[in-house]
C-alpha cells in the first residue's frame, strides 16, 4: 500500500449463472486478508447458493494495521460442504 492504515472491513459477493459448476453453487468460499504473505486471521465466509450470495465482516480499527509499503492480499479458498 502507498500509505499506512488498518483493515476494518471485507466483503464478498458472488453471482452465479445457471449451469455453474457445483463447487460454486453449493460450496463454501472464504476470503482471508493477508499482509506481506502472512494471514491476518481476518476473513469472511460465504455459503454459496442461489443466483446471488454476499456477506461481509467488520473489525475494530487498528486490529490489523499496515504500513506504507506493506503488501495486502485477499486470498479466496473454496470447499464443498
């Protein structure tokens, strides 16, 4: 990031089309925030189903801080129930 701050929220939204692979329509997606290649432990889980699914998570300011030059990533993993 070009500046310092903290991660306070994360949202995930998935829109599927008819005939989508089963893992998308019946699976579980987890989005996790990473800082400099290490997990922060802050994540949001989405149990897929239907045409549109969304979820979000929030946390207190300064729980996961980053400095200018840190690399933030959002890693998505999936699993079947």
